[in-house]
C-alpha cells in the first residue's frame, strides 16, 4: 500500500507549489488594485513577507512584475501585457473594438464583450476596458447579463450549474439559488437575451446577447449597460435590436479567417 506521503508526492509534481504561488501573485492584481507592496502581496496570499518578496523578485526579473517608478511597490510587468495582447489577437478579440465603439456611441451605453473564465465573465474588449478605474474586469456569472448569456449557451462540460461556487447576493434582486438560476437561464434561452435589472448594483440595468459559434454555443457575450432610466421596458426592443446586430457582425469577425467565406 502506498503511503499518504507517496500519494501526495505523486499528485503534486515537483515545483508545482512554486508555479502555483507565482500565478497566485499575478492574480493578486486581477481586481485592478493598483501598485501593491510586498506586505500587501504577502497578506493577500497568506505567505510570509520574505517568501512573497522572493516570488515578486523572480517575477520582476522575468518581466511579469515591475517596480512602480520611484517606489518599492509592484505592478504588472510588460510580459503580462505582451501575452495578453497575443491572446486577444489569437482569439480575434482585437477586431471587435470598432464594432463595440460604434454600438456604444449609437446607443449611449457602455458596450462590452466578455468570455468565460471559471466562475466569472471576463471583459476583454469594450468601454469598460478603457474606463475601468479601481475595478477589475471580472464579473460574476450568476448576477450579470454577460454571465447569464455565457451560462445559457455554454458548451457541453461547462453547463453544470451545481459546479458553480455559492451564488453571492450583491443586491436584494440577486439570484442566489441554483434552481432559480436554472429557471432564469431557461427564460434567457427562450427570449434570446439576458437582462440584469439591478442584480449586481442598484440602478444599473444591462442587456446582453450571445455571439454564437456555428455549433450554437457561445463564443462571447455582448452587453449594453446603462441605468434603469435609460434601458426602460418600452425601449428594450430598440436596444436589443442594436445589440443583436452588433453580435451578428462580431460572430463573423471572430471566425477563423478561413471560415468567413
């Protein structure tokens, strides 16, 4: 019989802890906190200051972190920006900027495009990317229109609602029960769009539609966000038509070049 120590050694490859800690340190910047000192990084990661310092120095030496000018505080480095840009180009997301800017101008809303990463919707292009200040670009799946779209048209293997973490309440309107979320997603699929009516923040209303692949599964989610005074019930069809028109254009732009004709 293999010992517990043997099982652990087999389950965790050599060096995995170092990799996990390095990636965890990069994720400390995910919610856009600005520059972070070593003590703050250590606290966020539940590490000693000396361990956090060694990890930060290693990441800085490889360009994944950088010291903010004139300080001993760290910020994301050029290697992260480089890989991020490459990822956007590989996914074709860079092609969406003009379409999003046009629909935002035409509707007077914030227009965003997001994909799923785990239990969050991650905004990769649109108004929020340019305007975010002190806010990250990740949004909960269960309480946002973007997230509902990503869940409603999820491909097989990503549609298990029971695998989601606990559904946190952000307002009194947030869906917090999996059964209620499942019913909501049925309504979203039937209607062809999702609505967030003050479920993430009071007074904020968002409509979102899917950018679909040929398979019928979601490639990305497109959202138009404003206030409840702007996105009124009687004007929703007008906003929806603009969002769907933009999503149709993006569905073509996000295709592999050889699939467009």
